[in-house]
C-alpha cells in the first residue's frame, strides 16, 4: 500500500515575504470551463477560435502544456480540485446525475473550508454538480455552503437549463433565482463581479470558484459571438461562439480585478473539467480520445495560472500538473497544514511557478466509471503512462515525451517497463479503493481471477 501523504510546505520566503497580515494574503480565483478541450482556444493552437482574454492571461502568467483534469468526466474532476484527492477517494466516483448514492462526502475537507479558518471569505458561482439531481436542494444532503465551505453561492445542479440562453435553474444561497435574461457565462461573471465590487468585505482576502457551463450542451451562444464565425457550419458557429462567449466572461472578470486594484494580489487559475465532445464541435488538439476517456484527449486540458510578481509572464511549462494540485497549492501559499488523517494526492505547484520540479508521492491516476474498453484506467509517472482496460488484464504503455498522441504502444516491446507500471497502477488503485466505494474493484478482482492473470 502507498503511504499516506502529508505534504511538506514548499513555501519559500522569497516568493511571499509578508503573508501574516490578512490584507497581504493573496486572493485566489479558480475558473473552470466545462467540456473545453485542449485544442479549443487560440491559446493552445486553434487557428479559428478567438480567445483574446485567454491569450492575455497566458501572456501574463504560465501556460502548462501538460495540464490535466483528475478525471475524463466532470463531477469527479471537480471534487478533486476542492479536496486535493483522487476522485474515488472522496466519494465522487462517477458523473452525478439521476438518483444514486454518490456525492462529495461530508467527511471530505475542501480548501474553501480551510481558508475560512484563517480569515478568508469564500464564494462560488456557476455550476456545482457534486450532488446527484435528487440531492441538490434536498435538506437531507449538504448543499454548496455546507458541503463546499462557501459563505456565498449561486449555482445550478448541473447544466444551465433550458440552455445557456436565459437559464432558469440557478439557486442563490438556497433560494431559487428564477429565469435570468442573457447567456450563462456572462451571467455567472456578472454575479462574481457584483460580489467582488459590492458584497465582499474589502478588509479580508477571498477565495472564489467560478465554474462556467460553457461549452457543455445544451449550447446557446450570443449572436455577437457567433457572427465572428460566419461561413462555418451551424454546429461550428455555435461552438466556436460559445468558447468566445466564455472567453469574454473571463475578460470581464479580469477587468474587474484591475478596476478594483486587486489583480496584482490575486492568483488566477483557469482550467477545464475534462476533454471535449466532438459531436458538439470540440477539439482535442490532436490528442487521442475525448471526454470520458483516460487517453490524453479526455484528461489533458487548458491550464493557465497568473500571479503577478510570483510567476514570470509569458512562461510556457511542460511539467505535468493536475487539478488535485490546486488544493495543495492553496494550502502551501497560505502555510496551512494539510489534513493528517487522509491521503492528499495533489502536490504544491509553487516550485513549478519558480521553474523547479516537483516530486509526487502518489502518481497521477485516472479512472472512469463508464467503460470505454481499452482505456478505463490510467497512471502516469514521469514520462511514462500506462492505460488499462475494464478488467485490468490488458495494458498499453506510452512514453509521453516522445509520443504525446499515444500512437505507439510499447507494452510488448518493453515488457519489463510495462510490468513495472502495471504493478504501480495496481498498487495505487488498491490504495485509492481502500478509501472509496469498493463494489467496482471487487467485481474486477473476480473477473481477473476467472480470466487472465497479471504477470509481474
């Protein structure tokens, strides 16, 4: 079994020399797109989609070329951001829709909860999706305030309904908002801006989550964005415009940070919950696989971080980072000790911001609850990635530095390395499954015993 991780603070005095006074502590904003692929913006090489604000953000901070979500589908990856724990550990082992028992467990500790203890205000706007549909709004289950640690929140359970246009399913601090006029991302940005300008206590720092719905279906895009893409198909026009709509909303938030005079003291992270859906127009940027896959196309996503005075502007970094790292990074910046009674899978990104490397006690690991045959689970350690099937009896091995498109399976030509990675994957999964629901793992154990046996 893997040992429990108690991250040692990598905080360096030269990065933040005066964190003690509350006024000097940085604000922290995490912006999350929904189903936005690695190739879905100009910042990551798309030749058609216009994303000037993401371009600007990257020019002011660091763009990670190997940034990952913690799962190929949304609910698990969101839970990992908040808890720093691989999704199966924290109870969100699947996409949360319909009526079932999975949800972010009350025993989990989120970084908004921890920062409140050191004087931070917390706010969440946008999508939630860490409860099932029947649990959202049900007093028998903890809502975003209790469950996530947010003082103020305005969310939808899952998608904007009936679409991104004029959504009617937002709930603010437990009270239904009713139908809103406009489009989802700008409406979410407006709520965030109003909180920043009018509702926060300016004597305190804040942590904010802004989780957009775009470009998840059902897609609706303002004509002022779709008209930028005349000449393309209706599907492409709507999708491209949707990304630009999201980018516009991000830009409005960035302008507000400037006008409020707090941009220089704000850590701003932008990423996506998982890879794209090609049926709606999404683009993986040439990566293998799409949403719900453990190939790169399902999990490698845009990942940009801006922190003036602490990150060199215009940096491009190929260090692998993942959504779970956000939790550990926030704690490291604020010198908050990580919980000692549980495994924390993420590591602090502070050394990476300074151009240094990081060491992981637990390798990056992915598991999807929906079977996609050959790519149900995956693990990455250093340059190496192993991808396994449903029953953990067939594996593929890739060198990610030499083969970013996962086109050359080395499992047969490098059996010793393949077996080493198999052992590490099984060991990691055994450790993770011990903390989460184990029905799936026990079922696969029986299948493996009846079928092929792993060779170590």
